[in-house]
C-alpha cells in the first residue's frame, strides 16, 4: 500500500515535471501575446495515466509552474484550473470508454475544455486588465478572445497527436499505471 502511494507520487511528480518542460522548452509566440506549446500532450497523458484527480492535479501544477516561472503569473490561476479540468475530463472519458480510439476521443473532450476554459479566462483577464492599461468592455474582450481560439485549437491538435503516439509506449513501462 505504501509502495503504491510512493509510486503514484513519483509518477505524478514526473508527469508534472514533463508537463512543465514540454510547455516551457518549445514556445511558439502568437500574435495575441500568448504562446503555443506541446505541453498539452502531457496534460492529457497525466489524466489518462494517473486518473482524473491525481492526473488533473499533476497537469495543473506542471502547467501553472510554466506560467509562474515563465513570466505569465497573472495567468497561473487560470492555467492551473483549465489544465486540471482538461486532464480530469480526458482521464474520466478514457476510463469510461472501451474503444480503440478512446485516447483520441478523451483527448478531444479534454482539449475542448481547454479551448473553452481559456476563452472564458481570457475574457475575465481582459475585462479586468488590458495589458497594463484600463479594462475593456465585455463584448470587446469576447471579440478579442475569439482571436485566441485558432491557436488553442492548433495546440490541442498537436497535444492530442503526441498523446496518441506516446501512450502505447508509456503503457509498456515497468510501472503500475491506471491506463
């Protein structure tokens, strides 16, 4: 029992670290002041491999650290929440499905949460702060937030593709995982 908890803690820490690294190392800046990264692959894998709760926490912490340490501290609370929910949904859908395409389907469900979550958080952030100047109206914030969606969709597609490719290899590791 204690050995299983230690193993889970180590794996959750490893997934948080991999999420942080893959979010931080390859950053492609977007014209909307954000960036696209491949970290979502490990957000999804965290939820699938560790289950919704542990995987969600691991993904949320790893992603949040990327914002805290990478110059986006105002985004850290939203990132933690969005990535936690993304991994939780992906993990829950993966657990419920028994299809050969369940990694793909759970990835799509999880990444839909990410796209909607960041759209909503971006609106909140823009209505409170507008890049250091005065807040803008809700409708202007919503309109500007729509410009983020294509970048988040691209990030989601790449994250899902990498997760689909990596999961079979990770399942072969000599560690007990939930997938």
